[in-house]
C-alpha cells in the first residue's frame, strides 16, 4: 500500500506555468512507473506523462515540449512541470503509482484551471 498526495493545482492564466507535486507515503523506487493523468469534465481520464524507475519518460502528444515529469527518489516525490498552459489543459490531475502484479495506486487529485 502507498498513499499519494498531490499538490500544486491552481487557477492560472493561459501561457502561465505550474508545478505539481506528488508525495508518496513510502519509497517510490520499487514502482515500475509513476505517472500523471488528468480528467476533464465529461471526458475519460488520460495519461499526461509517465516516468519509469529507470528514468525513461513518455508524454501525451498534446503536452510534449510543454510539460516535464521528474522524480526525486530520496524525497519519494514525483513532479510535473507545466509550462505554456492552455485552457484545454484544465482538468483534475491525478498521480499514479504502478507495479507489475498488478498494483495500481491513485492520489485524490488536484485541480488545474487555465483561464483564457
């Protein structure tokens, strides 16, 4: 079991930046991958960015070049740096921890709202 707590969501103008944090209650090193997902009203939850235990990253096409995922194993924290935000980035952002087993854990989410 692991608890994930997201923070950093806010209301920001288009073109602005935010950094989301996901703090885990225990070591994240044992998870195969940590990820950020988002869900906008009326839409399905979608992958935004993912980072493996080896540091390999992948991104949704819609955020490539604007968002950066990183992890600090010493702090058991995963970050999502979001730049050049657009109104279509508005959503609840969720942190995910996944391990082969399968094990899948979710945080409670943090709201990001981008005004035009």
